[in-house]
C-alpha cells in the first residue's frame, strides 16, 4: 500500500503537466468597468480614483431609474448616452492617439487609444443634456434650483475630467476634446428629441404595446415625482391616522357604555 501512493502521486503530477502543456493557463483578466490604477502613496490619487468612477455610477443610476420610474425621458437620455459612447469608440479608432507614457503608473497602451477621453465625453453629454432639459423643459423647477443643479453638474464634469489627467490616463488635449464632443453630441441629441416630440413620434411610441405593457410614461417635464409622492404619502398618512383615531374613540366609547 505504501508503494502505491507515490506511484499514484507521480501519475497525477504527470497528467497535470501534460494538461498544462496542452492548455496553458490564461493570465487573469481585469474587469475594466470598475478597474482604476492609481498611486497608492498619493492620498489624492485615491480620491481621484473614486471620482473617476462617476460614469460607472451613473450607469447604475440610469438602470435603477428606468426600472423603478419607467420615465421615457430617462430612457431617451440613456439611449443617447450609449450612442455617444459608440461615437467615442469610433473616434478613438479614427484618431488613434496614444495615452500618456509618463507618470507613476507607467505605460497605458493596454487600455487602447486615448483621444477623445471617454470619461470626459460621458460627463459632458450628461451635463449638457440635463442642463438643456432643466432650463428649456423642466418648468416645475425654480430658477434657483436650475442654477444650483447646473453648477453642480458642471463642477462634477470638471472634477471627473481632471481626475483622468491626474491619474495619467489622458492628456489635457484628450480630455478637452472629450468635453467638446460630449457637449456637441448632448446638444444634438436634445434637439433630435425635441423634434421627435414636436412631430408626435414620441406619443406614438408611448402608445405602442411594449411601452404600455411596461407602463412607460412621460411626466418628468411637468411634475416632480419626489414632491408628488411625498404629498400622496402625507395625505394617506393623515387619512390613516384620522381613521385609526376614530376607531379607537369608537371602541373606547363602547367600553364606557
């Protein structure tokens, strides 16, 4: 029995060696959707790495709102955002400009081309469309709220764009071109969507069976669902408390009799 164990161990080792030679193990892949390189010795780089994840976070917000709110405006914005990303991919293949070769993180050739910056273009598209929507269509927002939100969106866009330069993913030229392309595509998509509304095409889409099945609506431009739901909750709460109080009074009255 003792002589069999070494023989079996040797056979298993030989089989494993043959398998490794025929099918060499592949290097581990990286999920680039959330993968950010930064200098661990630099505390600001850590902060910038988190900030640069803003586009990925917004994609999650998009999907959450589409699933929970069923607003056509959110769907339209997300479709335009995806089209902008496709345009960015095409432009990078046409312009073929490399990423920075300098910095603590070294060469970034494995990430593909860098002109224009996808992060900067994403944020510029998002900010441009939302600002146009707020100032031209969202009539339920006050002028102060529009201004504060526009300043917040533009500040976030600038910070995210700067993070890509700080982390040596892009040059200023690549980031600025990304901002320019995102602004143009965001404005163009807003104009297209307004034309689709004016021509009545959007109403036909909303009346189609798939959109009716999923209860897709178009209310974001004239009402605030946060304020409306709070008002409904307040009315329901008062009604419930009034009913509950009356029932308690009725029971107490019967006991006293």
